């Protein structure tokens, strides 16, 4: 999307409150990589969770907690966001963000590599938001589908991956992971999916059944 139009949407519909601004400022201060979702993507994720009345959500890749706050704010008081982060420094910043936002009761951050932690989780999630390393995306697809309830949402950031989605000459592990994920999501009979062209592309899929 045109950057001016993106800003227009953000300012009109996804204005940040002081807490989100503080999280972003801390991000910069701590020199975390500036790869958090954008406000309009945050608002879209928030809205999708509200539409399905999500109560139990999984995020892979917490970074500094920016997306986590948009997600957790969509949940009822007794809802739960489980967010996975392998970098202890990122995890510390994210925990601070959830506390600042008054969400510590609604968020459980599990520190560790996603592929180690995913097998320990109980299925039945209302939504799974994938936003971590890109090479294992096909494995995250399988885990997401296994952990989602029927009627749940499979959400994946960076579906375009800066254009690498359509650049077959990019044979990096990351680009291959993103393309494989998109192909899996488009062809799986258990899923109805598309890519919303917000920021770097957000893949949105509805799990419609359990069996293939
Ligand atoms: N969702 C965040 C951005 C996540 S950036 C936001 O929008 O605010 C990607 C994060 O995934 C980084 O913090 C990185 O440390 C983490 N990560 C990368 N590989 C991982 C893995 N295998 N398991 C868990 N976390 C991982
Ligand atoms: C980048 C952006 C992301 O949103 C992400 O999850 C990983 C990497 C990037 O711009 O490199
Ligand atoms: Mg991302």
C-alpha cells in the first residue's frame, strides 16, 4: 500500500495510545530490530480476534511485545495470549511491555525456541499468529493447524517478505520458507485463506475442518 494511505488509515483507525507509544520508544532505546507490526496491521489483527470472540491465542515471536499488546487487548479479562520468544533480551522487554499495559494477567510469555515449545501446548487455540523465523514456516504451518480449533484463524506476518514471495531467484532459506507457507495455506482443504496486503502482507486463514 502507498505509504501516505497507510499513514491515513493508521491515524484515523489505529491511533496509538501512550502505552503503545512507550513500547515503541523502548524498542528504539533497547535497539531491538524495527520489525514489529505496524499500527494498521495491529488494528486488523485486533479486529479479527474481536470478530471471532477469541479467548485463547498463540503468538510465535514476541519481540518487544508490540503486536502482543494489540492481540491481548482484543481478549476478554479471562482470555489468554501465549507468546513464544527465544531471545532472552527480547523476552525481558516484552514482559515489561505487558506489565506496562496492565496485561500481565492475560499474557503468558514462554521463553524458548518455538519448535521446542510448540509440542508442549494444549490444542484448541482460537487464533495462531506466526511472526518469527521464516525458514521453519512449513513446520509452523503444521503446528498452527494442529493447535487451532475448527473456526480458528491462522495468521502469518510477512506473506510478501519484501517481494521475495514472487522472486523465484531468491533461494534463501527465509524466502523458500515464506513461499512454502503461502503454498501450503492456499492448497490445504482444511483452510480458507488469503493474503491481506497490509504492510508486508498478512496471511489470514480460517480453519474450516479438522480432517483433510
Ligand atoms: N511479533 C512482533 C515481532 C516479532 S520479530 C511484533 O510485531 O511486535 C520476530 C521475533 O521472533 C524476534 O524477537 C525473534 O527473536 C523471535 N524468534 C525468531 N526465531 C524464533 C524461534 N525459533 N522461536 C521463538 N522465537 C523466535
Ligand atoms: C522482517 C520483518 C518482519 O516483520 C519479520 O517478522 C521478520 C523480518 C524484516 O523486515 O526483515
Ligand atoms: Mg513480521
